[in-house]
C-alpha cells in the first residue's frame, strides 16, 4: 500500500514510473531548478532547507566519510534509484567506489545506510520515506531529527507488510553515541552531539 496516496481520492494523482521520470529529465522537461523528487511514483515538491538542515547534512558527511573503509563511499543529497521512486536523501553510504559509473545513481542493493535530516520534513521522513526505504529493503535508516534533537535508527525492514516499515526505532540523544554499522560490522560509535548542529 502507498503511504502517499492513502489519503488522496482516486484520480487526484498521476503515477510515473522511474523510467518515465528519467525520460522527463533526459528531455529537459524537468531540470535542476525543478525542486521535485519522485516518491512512490508521484512527483512531490522537495522541502526547503534551512541553516540547521544544511549544517547537519554537512556534519554527517564530514564525520561518516572519514570513517568509511575503502570498499564504501558517501554521497549527500544525490538521487538514489528505488523501484517506486528516486528520493534524494540527506546522505547515503554506498558499497563500491565513487568512480564506478554504475553508482552515479545507486540502487537499494548498493546502500547499507540511508540518512534523512528532518525538521519540516519529519512527518514525511517518518512515514513516507520510512515505507519507501523498508520496501526497498535498505538495512539501516537514520533520521537525524532536528526538532527533537535526536537520531532515530531504524533496522530490520519488513518489505512484506501491507505498508512496508521498520520496527520502532532506537533513539539516541545528545550524550549518547550512535553505532555506525555496515551490515553486522561496527565501524565506530559516533557521539550524537557531533552530528547535530548547535552542539
């Protein structure tokens, strides 16, 4: 079931496939000035980014990038390709090397961790993006929650549920350290305060 369309009357939206979305981009119908992303097959306006959001994206990238083994790399605010959309998360850890052309737009199987930085987008990230990432089987999903000043860590996606989801998150507050894992391998314990702006 689609989280996005569950509240809309039938006929109030038009679905696009990822292929159709790419054709709109390739033909120049959609360009970099069009602030939209494809979520559950529907073009959705991207949330605007305020200063705390920008700083949190930057902090996550700076901290995580230097911890990564040579077999992985980090991207921030770039598209990833899922079966039902092409979101542009705050950050992703990608298996492979950045010069691999196949990974210009990585797919779910290439991504052990996806991160969303949430303030005005918190409800969208907890409901819609959570369902999309669970449906895609992405093993770990972090929400860097700027409103409640915490990091929510979602694991064990259930793609087979009527509405795909992850179980309730483990919450990490300032003063805690969030375990940064790739698969079952613990890479580091990152102090939450190093990822949240203003600390």
